[in-house]
C-alpha cells in the first residue's frame, strides 16, 4: 500500500474506531464515518474521555462533527490494548469532580508563583 498525501489518506480510516486529540486538549473516541478535503471529521458513537491522574471517565457525546483545523492528533484504537489499561474507570460525576479539583490545584499553584521581572527600560534614548 502506498502513501496517499493529504486528507485522502484518512479515507482508509473510515468505519474504524479512532482517538482524536483536539487543540483544546479534549480527547474524543468514536467511529469515523466521513471525512472531507478539509479534514473535517464526522464521528459516531463518540465519547469524550477525561483523564485525571490514574482515573478516567467517559462522557457520551453521540454524533460529533470536528473541524479539521482543531485536530492535533488522530489514531486508531487497538481494542486489545485498551482493555489492558492500568487506569481506573470512574463515573462521569466522579471524573468531573476530580477534574475540577485538579484545575483548582493548578490555578492555586499558578497564583503562588512569583511575578516575572520585567527588564528595565532604558529611557536615555528618548531624549533625542
């Protein structure tokens, strides 16, 4: 099989279960049903998977249309390897709560950092 350049190479992935990592950090898993020349993806039976530490949760999203420019990474899911995950699956409510706690910890950590020192501005050149 030879390499097909551009989005045409995605045609081989139609009807396969794919993981799609978006630019905003979200992870979607679903069956690729259609793709166009702009790499827009139509996913069916889509779930949004959220990872927090050693836990993950799946939120059902149904049919999902992803604009091609928002895709950072795309790959086929190996069902055998997915079944052997060392992560613990938790409920939607539990993973959303864990995500919120992790975000609050991150924000409080960011606010504790010392402010960056701005370089001193040399205004002697302004006298001309």
